[in-house]
C-alpha cells in the first residue's frame, strides 16, 4: 500500500516599514483566508501588555535565542532596536509539512532569505506606505516611541523601501480596504495554483 503524501503548504511573506499597516492588513486577510496560518516569531524583546507567549511571539531570553542561532534553529533572524527577532524553522516546517499555508511577517532581508530557501513555494509581498511623511504621522500616532525612536524607524524605512523591487508584488497602503482586497486577491491566486 502506497502512503499518500500531503501536498506541501506554501509561504506568503509580508514585509513593510513599521507603521505601514502591515499587521492590520495581515489580520484582515487572515479573517478572509481562514485556511491560512499566521507564523509566530520569536523575540528577546520584553512582552508588552496583553501579549501572550506563543500567540503574539515566542518570548526567549538572549541566551536561548543565541543557542538557537548556533544550532540553525531559525529560517531568518535579525538584531535591531536592541533585540533579536527570528522565525523558528521547526515551527514553520510543522505548518507547511502538514499541507497548510503560512503567512509570515518578516523584515526585508528575512523575506529574501525565505525566497532562497523556498523559491517555488513562497510569495513575497511588500506593503508600501503612501509616503514617508504619512509614515511619520502614523508612527507618532502610536505614541509608543520618542522622536529619536521615530527617526530611527524612518531611517530603517528608507533602507527597506530600497528592497521593494526584489519582491514578487508591491502594494501601496493608501486606502486600507483597497489594500486588503488587493492583497487577498494576489494571495488567493498564488495559494490556489498547485
């Protein structure tokens, strides 16, 4: 008797500068495409109020995170703004090996690394802000950082925007409903192709 192997799942990666609306778009797309699972990243940053381990992030201490780096436990990892962030390889494989599709929220370098590791089964989507001034206002509206932090995020945004042309699709979030509809259509087409 031949064992039937499940079709491997696909990976969709969202990248965008902080404040672009990527998390909001991801949440709304996940409501529309309920067969899609969201990848939970690992981080060394402290938990914010209301966050739960394994739901919002896997919260690791610095030593555990660095040990996983040494043993190849991440698809990608990054150190910025004083903390590590990364995508756990074992958690990602659990999802795609079961045949499910997964949505990852990664920085641009992490997204490009996913494309190297999964060239045939990944879609990279870059969410762009309408402009840097709009982005500045959105970051100020969060009220979670001082002017120095906002300026650091804007500098990083300029760097990230330089990678947009290496993504499979670029969507400008100048209107949330329109952006969600566009992203959902792109993803649905990609996920339905076998």
